[in-house]
C-alpha cells in the first residue's frame, strides 16, 4: 500500500494538539459544536498490516512493529482526533494458554487475515445458578479449563505453568501498550479512541458463556435464569471498565484530561437477533444500568451498535444526555439524528463497502451528507462504520479525513 | 460485590502486623484488582 504524506507542516506542539483534539471530542460528546467535526480513525489490525506491508500474524506477535506502523499512520493522518490501534488480542498470550476462543492468524488461519471468534457453548444450562452465585468461582473452576487448552487436560503442573506464562505474557502486552499510549499522547498529541472497555451483560452471557444458539433457546426455556445472570453481571461489567483507571498512573502534566471513554461493543441486542420485547426484557435493562452507573462515576460511554440498530434506536433516549457516544454501524444514522440526536453524540458511519470499493468522490459525497445532516448543531464524530476496515483504499481514508477537516468546520 | 479475597478477609488470616498495615493493604488490593482484570478479560471480548 502506498505511504501517505500527511503534510506535517503542523506548527503546533504535541501538548497543544492534544488539548485541541480533546476539546473537539469533548465538545461534540456534550452535544455542542466544536471548531470542526472531530475525526476518529479506529484502524483494524488487517489495515495496519496492509499499510505496513507485513502479515497480521507478525503484528499479533511483534508489538514494536505494530506500534511503528501506527506511528506512521498518525503522521499520515494528522487530521485524526483519536485513533484505535487494532484490538487487544495477543499472539504470545494466546499461545501460552492455548486459548480456544479465537482462531489466530498464522496458527489456525492464514497469516494475512484477521483473527476469528469461535462460537461455542462454555457454560452448561444447569450451571446458571453456580455462575450467578459466584461468577469468579465459576470462571476459574469451569470456564478456564474449557477455554484454555493448555489447562487441566494436560496435567496440573503443565496447567499451572501455562497460567504463569499467560500472566507474564499478558503483563508484557499490557505494559507495552500502556507505555505507547503515554508516548503517543505526549509526543504526537494523539488521544486513544477508548480508555477501557466493557460489555452489555447479555452479551457477556451470550458471546463467550452460553453461545448464540443456547442463549437464544434460553430466552424461551429459562428466562428467569438469564435475567438473574445479567443482573449479577452488572457490577462486574462496571468494575471491569473502571479498574484500569484506578490502576493507571496519573499523568502529572498540565494537559487537559479527556473524560475516560469506555468502549462497549454491542453484539446481540438488535433486531433480528432478538425481538423488541426480548430486548426490553433481557438486554436493555442491565445495559442501561451499566451505562448509568458509569456515567454517575464520571465516565463517558461509547457503545458500538454493531449491525442495524434502527429499530432499537428509540431506547437511547433513556440514557443520560450528553454522556454517551453512540457509534453507528449499519443503522440509519440520519434517522438516529432525528430520534436521539438531542441525547447522544453520534459517531460513524462511512460504510465499510464504500471505503473498500468506492471512489474518493463517493466517499466525499457521503461525508458531506453526514456533516450536513448528522453534524448539524454538533454532537457528531466522523468515523468509518466499522472503523477502518482491512480492505479500505488508502485514497478513500485520505478523502474522508481531508474533506471532513475542511468541510466540517463550524467556526473559524 | 467485592474482589475475590478482600483485605478484610485477608487481614483476619494475618495474626500480627508489626509495621504499617496500610502499605500491605494497598499492595494486596492492587494485585487483587490486577487479577480481577485478568480473569474478566476472558469474558469481555
């Protein structure tokens, strides 16, 4: 892929840039009009690999290489106000534990494709009560032996050594990206798109514990069990989002602090995964509770409405005003502006197909419509519908960022 | 909800602390938090 010259005739210091970017995002989040429409570029790991001319496998093991390519991308796209660095799955951690949640490029998959989640049931129907009563106990004694292939099956000593290796590898991974985050903020003035993450309680249950098929059946066969499990998960989902901030060493600089943004990928809540009645019963009450608790504790929530959430859009009126950034994938973002634009900031949604197969002119036309309609009066952040996908044409990313930086100006 | 082995529980298991209890408590809780994140990272994906 051709390298982009980001025209680094930027005269501002990293600190000035950081403050400016934070101000832009913060203002849009609070539903006001910043100086211009903010731009977030969430680079998919496949895109980073393609831009750097390496395989995805290499990036899952060679963190330094991945960071070096991301720095090149930051220089190429100085209009970005925050970036995503391609996910948190690590090759060394996966190997140490023999984790079976994902197929990994270069292991089960071709080296040049992204990792793939494996849909599987890791909690039996009769284990609901055990999980609800003590989730941590359940995870250690039942879940881990099912998802870590280096675990119990190969003997206690090997299992314990696997766990130790996994934790060492995890700490290396965490420390590396923590340091890079600080470096990118101080040397590039670039905030990260999210500061920690959590999920909707129903998605925790459906994604990795019961699996799609079983959780769908449970909505008919054991509705009370799902509700109790989701309620039990609420404090864990909140704590998982908040703890990284209490552990992170406070930056002593005088930079503006962006309110921490909690990424929340939403997987199975929208129609047609479940009806609106099921959504109201099983999905929304505990997701809303997690969001409200996080907002009350001073966080900004950034749920990513994966799939088409158009039919579920009205519920977002119930979250605290100006504290939620709703990232839109396939939903009608123009209708979303009408329905919930006075409550949540909208982020998105240049379609992945357009970024991959369209022309720069077509990308500019779509961005213009987004800025004119969704950007009207503020409360809008420009982004790809699924971030920047692996197959995106570089000239289309250039068109999206340059056009938005120029046309998306509210005031000079 | 609390961390897996909260300090209150651990404190009862330690008969005597001759130095500053706060130092030990903070360290204990730090690693309790780290292990919480590690365990739950395998669900929050």
